[in-house]
């Protein structure tokens, strides 16, 4: 179990960042062979990315939407160029998996795929975590106390504001 950090924390980051959401939707749950092939490709990619600090991959969090039969990853990248280089590389796990999906599963409609990419300029992201393990953007970058210039959302985005309420934890 992950250590819970009591109190308020935030993410400290330098420079631009890319947030990449990627997921699948299992349209035909009984076609296990097809959706399992797609679902099992991502762990291999994550292991590969995590093992290569030069890839530009900063970290990821996994989520499931049971109502939509849709597992999803939120990924954090140093730049769009790093993300694109990985996606197009013939020497890494993604491109072969993508080709295999197009060749075997894409036409059947049994599995849907999607992604969204957000380029976040320096100073345009903020986060807060209360009584949480290191998570999300803070886990991918640097997990620091949300105090002083990092105490409110507006301050974390470079502005000035007083807390709306006293923090008691």
C-alpha cells in the first residue's frame, strides 16, 4: 500500500508538459481474445517507458469507467515530440502493437480506442492533493507541500490570492 502524506501537497514542475489520455472501450465483451490482445499491450509499453528515463515519459495513472467498459491511462510527458517519437518508433512496443490492432482487431468493432493530447505550457497547470499518496502529476514530477506560493490554486498558477478557508490538516 502506498504511503499517505498527511496534509496538503502539490506538484512542482519546470517547463512545459504534455498530458496524454489514452484508453479502450470493450464493445463486445465476449470477444475476449480481441480485447485482451489490445489491453495486454499497454503494460509492456509502460514497462519499456518506465525503464528509459530518456524517453520523456514522466509517469501514468490508471483508471476504469465500469459504466463505459473503458480502462484509461492518464500519462504525463516532457513534450509532444517525446510522445510522438515513442509512438512512431520502429524500435519500441507501440508501433508494432498499433499495426497489429489495425491488422486484426480494428475492423471488427469489438474494441474501441481513443486518445486525447493536451500541451500544457509552463505555469498553466496546478494540482492539490490532501491526505493522499504521491499521485498523478505530483508523482510524475515532484511532490511538495502546498504552502506559501503553492497554497492556493491561483498562487500555484502564478497569481495572488488568500485561501478561501483555513486549512486544518
